[in-house]
C-alpha cells in the first residue's frame, strides 16, 4: 500500500522500483508536473499519456455538456422573454384600444357640450322673448289663462 501523503518517506527499496515516482505521478495536480515526472520513465510516460487522453475525453464531454446546458438556458430565457414581450404587446394593444375609446368619448363630450351651449343660447333667447311677450300682454291688459 502506498500513502500518497508520505511520498518523501520512501524507502530505498521503494526508490529502486520507482514506487516513489508512481506515487508522485498520482499525487501531481498539473499536467506540467505529470510531464516532468513521466519523462524519467517510459512506463510512467505511457501511463500519463493514457491518463491525459482519458481525461481529455472527460474534459471534452464536460465542455459539450456545459455548452448544451448553456444553449438550453438561452432557449429558456428566450422563451420567457418572448412570453413577456407577447404580454406587453397585448397590454399595449389594450391600452391603445382604451385610449382610442377615450378619445372618441372625449370628442362626443365636446360635441354634446357644444349642443348644450347652443340650446342654452336658444333658451336664453326664448326666455327673453317670453318676458317681452308677457310685458306686451300686460301692457295691453291681456290675460292668458
């Protein structure tokens, strides 16, 4: 059994069979470190090459999965945005329709106000004529009952 935390305590026998190199290989954290260790032994080199290829495939697979997740997120965001845009457009159309109704009602109110003003003028004229007629009837001592 090899304790990777105790590589520096390798015995002469461990060093003779290069167990300390294998332990350093498994303990390495960067590819540069692995290359430096593997350059000293053909078997270590082959093992590190195989490890690199297997890991590279994992990295590529992970990148593909990340890309797929990214595209799925983008599609989800786009769908949400389109939904919101559709709602906003619908609300804008409703507001536009209501604004049009308000504008028509405002025009109608103005027209009715003008008609009322004309009727008020006619009423004043008629009241003035009635008052004139009443004075004339009173002056001529005529009674209407």
